[in-house]
């Protein structure tokens, strides 16, 4: 029997039209959200908002950058991803307030964590509140300069394996796909420093450890969907989207369990990250943890919450080791790739860098030391400029935990708002970096840096939630570049990606990085 008319086709059409109108008006009401808070905003498109499905074909940061550029005079901009309102903080002063000055209003990222079904998601980057604060305090001592110096020989030793791959091709000035080689280089370093194993992916690119790493960055539908966690975290939480595939979780959990079990049974100790995690598991603390924790106590919590992280389980250790892996291998390999690309485009900068490195190493009989790597000012400037043009983390996430009035304005950021700090857009804003497309390491001379707003350059974030592994990532990058630039010349070739195109999953080259490599005399 027909519900509305004598024809079921007509009924279906009427129901469809009614549902469409209902959904349309629901969206229209949602799209008036920012008006209530006096925040300038985009005119969203029904039904996906401003950037909903665009991220299937392009990187998130490129989508956000268009909106950033459309509001040049605004401090913050409201927009929509699907039907979720999100906010772009586009003024360096406001960003400082969010990341540092008023940190207690924005101390979480709002990324969903499911410790039971997705145990690797419970890592430092995603955790919030007292769990994050206690874990940050426990882990911070693992990244002191003293701990980095202990791991430094592992990096140099791993770097010494690269010539075995490059030498045959460099002897004939052949084209080399550097993205793959450098990803294998950083994979071997992380495998050794974080997991205490020799993955040997430089020798064998098909080892399981390397295969698991590739799964994170490949432009698959699953990885595109994973970006929803950063774009619309509330939707991702509601849909229970796993951040990491089950087979990847099982692999790393088993690897950490087996490594810890072997070391404890055989009394094996190494100067690496895994040994520090084992100490945390058994003792619950490292040196200086109380001092570091005191600095983080501005995060609001009650006494019950402070008891939430008293032990350090194997699962927690696995989650932190996994974070160390994905952050360390992706950040450093990508930065080296782009640095070589720019040095190939600018041979005069490449030659100057090579001479500066030689000059420093000559003071120590040619040996690559921790002090020489971190003491070379021009090398630091080249790396900093590379991270400006190609920030591995193109945006930062924060969540507002209570209504917040933007200083010196009538605008209010409501509780629960997801905030995007558009690092990529800041780094290309001519207000902060004149002629931003030009690669110029001299932007990072001290006299130039001092004239620029500190919070316009954020490759590792800022404030209490900045990147805890920044020093290790820079150490990998610098060691790799020193070993490569000292021994090889890099040039653009017919396969080089000029102009460059980014992957839609991460800020990495879409088609790899082919460069001509020749051996230096």
C-alpha cells in the first residue's frame, strides 16, 4: 500500500526530496555556526564544506593554504570540513597565545585514542591531559643531548653503508632515486636506535621492517582516510577509524615484546631508545623526570587523573617506539630528500655547504663528530630553510577545552573547536618570508632571524607540546647530509620532479626524487 499517494514511485521521490531538504537545512544551520562567535569565515559548499573531498586528490595543507590566502587581514578564520567547523589560526601572535601563553586552554590535540582496539594510537603525540603530561615528563630525559651523543655512533655507522649502494651508480654519473635510499637509511637508524635490531634495509629493501614503514606513507585510500583523523577528528572518532592497520600493530607489538623479553632474560643492555623504555617499564622513571614534570603542571587535572599513568606497560612502550619510528624515519628522510633537491637546483649553495663542512671536519682530522655536525652554522641554515619550504608536519592540531576570547577582539573560540595551525602557509607568507618560493639559507642567519616573528617558523611546533624528538631528527638529517655532500655531487636530471608535486598523503614528492649523482675526487 502506498504511504502518501497511489504510486510508490511518487512516494519514493517525495521521501527523497523531503530527506534532501531536511539534510540541506540541517547543513545550512550548521554553516551559520561561526556567525554566533563573530569569527570571519568561508562560504561553505553543500554538502562537504570547504575541504571535505578535496583531500582525495591533493594534500590537506594545499587545501588549507587557499583559505589562508583568501583572508590576508584576519587573525583567525572559520571553515568547515564536511559538517564539522574547524578554525585556522593564521596570525603569529594568536598562534603564540594558543601554543604557549594560553596553553592550558589548548593543551590537547583532540586526536582519538583507542588503547584497547588500536594500542599503537596511545602514543605521546595523540594522548591528552594528565596522561600526556605524565608520559611527556617520563620520556623527555630520553632526548637530552647526552642521550643523543650516546646514539650518535649508530647514525654514523649506518651512514657508512650508503656508499655501497651509491658508488656503482655515482661512478657512471647515473640517475638515482634518492627517496627510496634515504628512507632505507633512516629506517635502519630507527630500527637500531628504537628497537635494537639490525634491519639492513639498505642492503635488502624488501625486509619486513622496511615494508611496514612504507605502508604509512603510500598514497593508498586507507592512508587518505587516515588523514580524517587530523582533518575531522570528531568524525574519525565517531566512525572508529583505525589510525594504523591491524597487521602493522601486531608486527610492532610483537617486535617490542620479543626485544624486551630477550634483553631482560639475557641481561643485554645498549645505548638506545629501547633500553630507556625498558628502564621506564621497570622503574617507572628516568633521571630528572620530576623537574620536567614540574614544568608541565600547568595542564589542568584532578588528583584522580594524576594517578592514571603510574606504570609503563609493554603496550605503552610499543606505542612510543612506534611513534619514534614513524616520526623519525619520515621527518629526516623527507628533509634530506628536499635538501638534496634544492642543492641540486642551486649548485653554488651545494658547493658552499661542502666547503663549510670540510672546513669544520678538518679541525678534527676529518672525523664526523656530534660537535662538528651541530656546530656547523651553514649546515644548520640549509636544514632550516629546507624545513621552511618543506615542513614535514604541514599543520598543527589543537583543541579548545573551554570558551576562549581571542585577545583584543570580540571573537570567541567555543569549547570543543578543532584548531589548525597552518605551518605550511605561515612558511610561505611573504609577510614573514619575502620571496617565499626562493631557497635562501641566509634567511636563518641570526641577524635575519631576530627580525622575524618567532612563531612564524614552526617546523617542530612550539611550547610544551613541541616535537620531543626534534634533536634526534635533526641529528639524523645532518649526519646523512654531511656524509652525502662530502662524497657526492648532486644534479638535476631529466627525471627530476621540476616543478615539484606533493603526495596527497604527506608532504613528500609525489613521484619520488630522481637526481644525477657523481663521485667527487
